C-alpha cells in the first residue's frame, strides 16, 4: 500500500518546513524506500515563473521546464526523488483545471464548489504522483501556515485522504515554533494553539516538530505532548543548526523520527544507511580550508534569491574539503565605485561568480566585476546572464566594440552581441518565449569545461530568452573568446571561456540546479578548485 505524509506548519512562516520534510524523505530513502515529494503553494499564480526574486526568492527549474518554488530545490539536494512539473502544485493550477472542466461541461450541470470539486482535484494531483509504480511514500508539504484562508482546501483534502485511504496510510506532521521570550524562557503556548487550530479542521497531528533554539528538556517535551495529544516520542525537536542544514536528517535520526514514521504507517524497511551523509556533514563542519567567493549580483539582499547557487558553491567546497565563505557584492554599488574602491572590494576574494538575472539594472556593475576578474586573473564563473555579461565585457574591452550590448538592455545597440534569434522575434511579439528545462550541449575537447565534466555531452537546464548572436561568433573567437559548448548542430552557443586566463567560464544554462552535497556539480567543484589555487598563489 502506498503511504502519504502531510507536512503542515503553524505559528509563523519560514520555520524550515521544506527542510524538515526533505530531511525525513532523506532518512526514509536511507532505509531503501522510494519517496516522492510534492510542494503545494497556496497562491493563485499558476507557477513561480513570473514572481519577483525579491518577493519569492529563486525560481527553481525542473528538467521538464516547470518554474517552481525554491523548496523543490532543497528536495533535490536532500533526496534522490525525481522533481518534475507534477511535484509542484499551486492554487492557480487547481482552479485553472477545475474551471476548464466546468467550461467543457464535464460537471454535468452540477454546482461546482470548493468541496468536493477543488478538494477532489487536489487529491487527484497528489495521487497521480503517489500512485506511480515503485513509489512507497509521498511527502506533501502544504505551504503557508495553518489558519491562512488560502490553505484551508488543502488541509481539508489532506483530512479526507485519511478516511479515503485508511488511517495506517496517511500521516500528519505539524511544525511549530517554541519561541524564547523575556529572560530566555521557552514558550509552548503558540504550539498548543496551533495544534488546536489544526484539530478544529479535523486533523490530529501524529508527529510534532518543534523548532527551537536548542534541544528541549524532557519536562518541556512532556508538557507539549500533554497539551497536543501527540505521544512524547513523537515530539521531535528541530533545534537551530549552527554549522550546516545538512545535519538535519541526522538530528531527526537521533530522535528516531524515521522509526516512529515506519511504526505509525506499519511500513517495513531496511536499516538506515547514513554513513555517506554523515561523512559529508563532517566535511562541512571540519573543513580546514576557507575560500571566499564574491557573488556579484543584483538580488543579493535576499538570501533566497540565489539559493541554489549558494548551495552549489558550498558543494564545490565539500568536493575540495573547503568551506566556502560568500561575499555578496551588490552589482549596482560597483557602478559608482572608483577603480581603487573596486580594487578594495575584490581584495579579499579568491573567485567571482556572476549569477543569472533579468533586466538592465545592475548589469554595468557586473561588467566591471567581470573585467576586474579577467584582467586580474581571478577565477570567474558566469551563469546565464553572467555568461552574457562576460561576452559583452569581452566585446567591449577586447574587441573594442564600445557599444556592444544585449538587446535586452539596449534594443537599439549597433553591436547586439547578445540578442533574440531571428525566429524568436516574431514569437516574442505574441507574448514572449523562454528556453526552459533540460537540453543537450556538446562540449569542445581541450576546454576547461570539457575537462571539468570529463565528457563531451551534457544535459543541463535552461531558463532564458537571449542568446549569443551567431553573427558575432567569428569576431569573438578570433579575439580570444573561446566558444566551448554548443547545442547539437552548433545552432546556439552554450558556453564560453576566456583564453590566457586560469579559469574564466560562462555557461548559458543553470548547473546549480543539479548540484547536491553528495554529488557536487563538476563545474562548481572545478571552480572552487581553481579559486583555491588562486588563493594559494596570492598568499
Ligand atoms: N535575462 C537573460 C535572458 O533572458 C538571462 C536569463 C537568466 O539569467 N536566467 O536571456
């Protein structure tokens, strides 16, 4: 029988519900179970594609081209679960589907209502994922907090699933906060109220995860258990992790969360094998080398905007037994800096990363950052917009095309080294198009990127509209910009490299989405390796 575990949250948002859900998934996988993950976002947007990185953080792109919530990125980093379009559900999608069916007359004249039509559609989507062959457990994270109007239909659907499938097949995990007030006293009242609210909807949590600054005493756990009707053993403490979030599955394992889940769901599984994970965590905690990477972007003020990039950099550190420190540099600030100020800003960094982005704002500063890295032989990694910036910088400063630009920033430029393809221009007038999701690139032997991947054929995810203009390829190559990767058939440029430079690599795709702490992405590992080399040289 297939099992379903719902994660809800209470008290306030941003307590780490996604991390908790994926850490449990990690533990269940370590016991040989096959897990699927679903994120429910109770907003009316159909997907996260149009949402501002400032409001919403990074948009995580799946292989099949879905633009999703960043929690799906943490699922991908902690588990082997396939993360595809079907693993992301939004209220926009649910209503769109129900209204489509209503227009097609598929409800046979009945009044279409939240219960049962919206809740049925929610359950149908969950079951579509969970019923796939080979899947043992499906973990569903319901975004938002209990008490929000938006999440009510999802909690109702979750409640119904227990009566539809039987109590032994559906488990409810609720995450709350134990805040500290006044003179350091821990307060359990918000947790009591939050569980009470959940019970009013008809859900009694089986497991409670209490987010707290530290491990709680037995007395407090007993008190929480008493007031919430959750067995003492099933009150799990998710205490603050000082060094690495990757420790969370180990913390849950120490409190036997996996055993409790198996027992409650009457599920048979093997002994947990978490050795490899523990080894990785120990590298995170004890790495002897420290490497400082400057991230030159325009969304640096919100930690979540470049989430997967920051994580992938940390993974690159793990691959090299080093801890990566980030120096977040606002590219807009660089625009007004004098040369001396730029020099000072970059003095303590060993590698530069220019991430993706949209729109003109902040790009002048990124170009200055790229120029500094190129001329000072500092390793530089450009991702998507970052690669386009490296091409523009080369065209301006090496090829001496002073007005070289992307038509995204300056449509009337005389030298559009980055532009839309001819075929795209018409399509854009009809509403815009984007290259989204997984596709193939072929790498040129003898290049840094080929050496990093140790392969000439790779598959990476895309999310962009503009391309290196093919009419400039010859000029760019002749002046020393190596074109190191193409789409099959060489229609489009996929990656570039600086010649006469230790490590200047730009890629049109997003390698950060595929990096995990257990399998650090080869490009990030290679970038950190070259940054370490740069650091050693400069001691
Ligand atoms: N704005 C650029 C484009 O659309 C780059 C996009 C990105 O960095 N994801 O091509």
